[in-house]
C-alpha cells in the first residue's frame, strides 16, 4: 500500500500512472462548462461528442427494456451480436458471426483491455486520438509513434509501416488505424488500405481498425480494411458517434477466427473487471443495429449536415491562411496556424498549448492543442470538433425547409450559430495579432 496523504490521494503512485493527467477531451469539456456557469460565452470546439439525438425508436427500445436487470453474457447479448453481424454484412459486405463479437462498455475500454492482454509494441500514427498512448503507458507497453504529413492527409503510409517492422520482423506488434480519423477527419482510399493490408500480413501484425466514425463518412463510403486483411484485423466500433449515444457506453470488437485467442483472453479480463455491459443498453442497441429506414434516414441527414459544415468552416479558415486538411468523415478539423508563428511569438506564444490557452481566455473559443494528439509542442496545430449546435433542430431543418434545397450560410447562422460565430472570433483574433 502506498502512503496516503492528508487529502486522501496516494503519494506512491505506480510509475506508469504518475504524471498522467485527466483525458484532455474530458478536461476541456469540464473547463468549458465551468466557464459557461460563470457567465462566459464559450464556443465549444473541444469535446468530440455527437450533436445529434439518439434516434427515437432506439430511445423507446431503452424505455421498454429498463426492467432488464440480469447480468448478461460477458461477450454480450446474443440477440445483439446477431444484429451486429447483420449490420456488418449490410454496411461492409463482411461475413460476421455472433461468436466473432465482443460487447464492452465503450470501445475505449475494449482497446485498453486488448493492450492489457496482448504483449506487443503499439504502433500509433500521429496525430492520434488522445487516449491510445496514455492507455499504453498505464499498462507499460512500448509505443512507437509514426509521424504523418499534412499533404498526405495525415495518413500512415505502407512504406513507413514496413520500415518500422523490417528490422525486427518477428516482433509482436499492434497497429491502431483510426479512420475517419480523430483528430483530422481524414480517411483512407482503397488502394492505400490494400497496401497497408499487405504490410500487416507480411509481418503478422494485429491490426485494430478503429472505425468508430465509419458510419458518418461524409459520403457514406467507408470501407473496412478487414476486407483486405481479414485474418489479422479487429474491427472496433460502437454506438457513440453514428447513433449519438456516447453516454450509453456501448462498444464492439469484431474478431476473425484466427484471433479468437485474443477474444477469449479479453473476455476473461472482462469477467474480472466490468462483468458485462449494461443490460438495458444492450437490449436497446439491438434496435439500432437492426436498423431500417429510420436509421438510414438519420444517417443520411447527419452526413449531409456534417459534410456541409466541414466544407464551409474549412473554407473560412483557409481563406485566412489557416491550413486545414479536407476531412472525409466524423466532425473534426485539424487546422495548422503556422502562418502566424512570428506574430504569436511576439506575444510570447510558442506552443500549441499556450496558443489554445490564450485563445480560450481572450475569445472563448475552446480547442485542443496538437500536443494532445502526439505532436511536438512547437507545432502550432489544434483540433476543432464542430459539434456545438443543437443536432435535433438541425435534423428538423434538413427534414423541413432544407429538404429539397441546398444547405446555405443561413443554415449555419440559424441552426449552428456557435460554430459560425466561434470560427469568426478565431479568425478575427488571428487577424488582429
């Protein structure tokens, strides 16, 4: 037992945990909420939470199953796993069986358990989601960061992956491929997926394809790399992004038969930790994954809104010398403010963290700095989650007035005012440097 201080916090923390701080996405959301409670105007580009409501039939299914109180199978409700198998076949044309699937309380937890049970290096392209590296550090895994380039859409290239593996070809490795990406929104063309699959097969890599944003690819054209490397790919997904149900905490892992040994090891850890995922949530999720016209319509409208917002907001930033890769899906922009480096330095701002702190204090625009996603402090990058709007109202607008019309600037001004004015505040601040 470590010593306990007077404020009941442990002094002798495990070295893998010491120095870690709260997840930056959660921290920026809490900080934004505190400022709002104090009466400040905050434009919340920090937390990446779907702005859209959970579809009403799925909510009704939760109401109808609120009485479900029994512990379920560690791997998940069979009816739900059958629904997910059908969903995977419809959306990705990939044959999946219920026994391939593990349900967890969020894909975040499942990714953590995978790293816990599999002894191997973790390969992460940068920029990457904020929690991959801290999870690896908590467990004590070696992490190999792979820098990517803006002019390549911040994508992992097959050449870089091969270069990492060739010096020790038999070393066990896990590669996390997240696309559409958090934080960039960029995805992969099919030819690159095929090339990455060839490298992964060559070195027997365990590939975690984090496709949590796959269903909100802006053109509805997401393709899983599991089509090209089925024997070594684990598909990670869940309800949080495409179904607006982040707080419901339901994640899914789909394993090939060749990786059942990993599925079984993870199920053992699950049985000794979270036991099983919430029963009412699992029963309600069946309705979401079985889908139907209501889900198709919901997704079509969500994609239409996100696609338009991405284009319009990016154009505004680009017109002010703020470089932004064009996102293919999700609800993120990853702007580069390097054009203003000298002017920022004149104000004593040298890092992305300092930049975001000052911008929040002086404009109310809340963003996450590039350092949180694996970039060097001096790289003047930030992530903007364009989700600070009433998703229910936006869906109603595209069902009503904009049903047969193109979305216009008026749509952003009326239905997404915090996005419009937040980006204007940001641009005005940089122009005034």
